[in-house]
C-alpha cells in the first residue's frame, strides 16, 4: 500500500473518469474540479497516479478552483475530501466519479456539446459541417477498462454525473458490479427532470446512503431559460417527489450554478426552497433541511463576465459575505462580448430573449 496524500486526499484516494462528449476517449484525473483531463492509457495512468500521490505540499496547477474557493473563504472540494476520506488507507481508491454518459434531455445555456447529447444534436441541426459522434455506444468496454485498473472493492463512494444520469442505465451497470452495497455511498448529480423508477428505488435501499444533487439555477421562466427545454413546474414537482417518496437513506440538496444572468436573482430559488422545505411547513426531511450549494459558472457564461456595476448590485442584494459575492470580489472582470454573442445566436432558435427573462441586468451590458 503506497502513501496517502494528506495535503489533498482526493489526489491519492479519488479518481474521476470522463468521456468528453464528441470524443470516444476515456480520460481521468483526481476529481471533477481539476482543470485538466488526461487521456487514459495504462502507462500514463500509472505515471500520473504517482504524481498525484506525491504532490503533497501545495496545489497543483490544475487545482485552480479549490485555490479560488479557499482564497474567497469558501470550503473547497479539497477540504471536503480531506474530511470525508478516511485516514490510513494508503492510496486505495475510496471515491470514483463517473462522467461517461453524456446522454441528456437538456441543453443548459452554460453547458455545451462536451457534456450534452441534446447540445450536440442542436448544433448538428444548424451546422451541416459539425461532425460528432455520440460516445455512449462504447460505454461497456470503457467500464471494463476502468475496472481493469481500479479495485472496486475499496471504493466506498460512487458519484454519477452526466448528461442526465437517470435517462440511461449506465449507473446501474456500475451498481450491479458492487459486491457489498451496504458499505457504499452513491451520489448523483441530476437535472431533476426524471424521477427514478421503482426498480432503482428498490436497489437504492441496499446502499448505505444515496445523495442526490439536483441542479437548479432559478425558478419559473428563469429556470426554463437556463435549463432549456426543461420546465420548472415539472422539475419542482420532482424535487417535492424526492422529498416525499424516496427511501429513508436518500438525502438531497440543490446545486445552484451562478452565471452572469442569474446571480442577481439567486435569492428567488433560496426563497422557494425555504417555503417548500421550511421546518415550519414540512418538517425536516430525514433530519436534514435541503441546502443550496453555490457553484461558479465557467466557460462561455463564466461568472467573471459579470460587469463591475452589476457586481455592486449583486453585493447589495446577496450580502457582502455570500459565497458568490466573495467569488465576484476575487475574479477580474472578463469581457462579456463572447457570452452576449452566444446568447444572440441561441435565443432566436429557442424563441427566448435573455433581456426579457432577466430585465434587471440588461442596463449593465449596454
Ligand atoms: S482540484 Fe481540489 S480536490 Fe481536486 S485534486 Fe486539486 S486540490 Fe484536490
């Protein structure tokens, strides 16, 4: 058993495997927040695992998101991993993140072809030169490849992302390979559009714990704009369904991604959660109140594209010490030109208009 990295246990005890959409290549790194994905090959895998295990003094260049989170007084993924991964397990893999299947029924405005099959289809419908493959046809062989390098018997936490993980049976292909589910936690990041069927709920009962992270970045029309073509009435019904109709070992929270469009409106979602999950109206669900976990939008709709005048309004609305206020204080302002171009291309296709859906921010972009 080789050593454990005590600076960041994710580096020695976690792995994230991903097949980026548009490719059929398996890639890996220590965690979903790490900036770079490395093509999977047994020799490269061995070499990089050594690097990760032995980088125990400071952040690696790929750890910029944890570094920013800690600088802005938030709790970083590194700190959560160091809390959750046990001491004294050497370099055994404790946590496995799986982003193999990007089949998705949403084309969220901050996402793209690398993570959503609907985005790939949307782009292909409009650009006849766009070449893409749907990598999902190769998943079984990739799961075998992962299992040939990782001993599943030491893995105590599996985290499924997508795409939308409840749209396909990819998660079940892993769950069915787990020998002792009673010792294993499973996590999902879902867009909330699909409530799992009876067979999945029955299977979940065998696991130690099931943690569901539901992605929502607003309510009503603002939800629809960002999570197109998903509708808030359906997703909000499912959130309530998760509250009321899942086995007692299921916990859930909402992941809210802050982008320049919704940052000023984040409290609308928080208020909705307060009403629907308040201890006064519904009592605690299995001992836990639902939490909103704020994450930063990057890529085309990077939160850094928020102009300074809008940042000042956000600070007033959310408060000086809100996690997103902290992030906006740290990030240099980025030119929003490319973001606005992206919106102007996709709004007519979707029969939407960001200026009408987010009217209070328009003047900051003129
Ligand atoms: S990004 Fe964070 S959690 Fe991931 S390896 Fe780097 S420090 Fe650890």
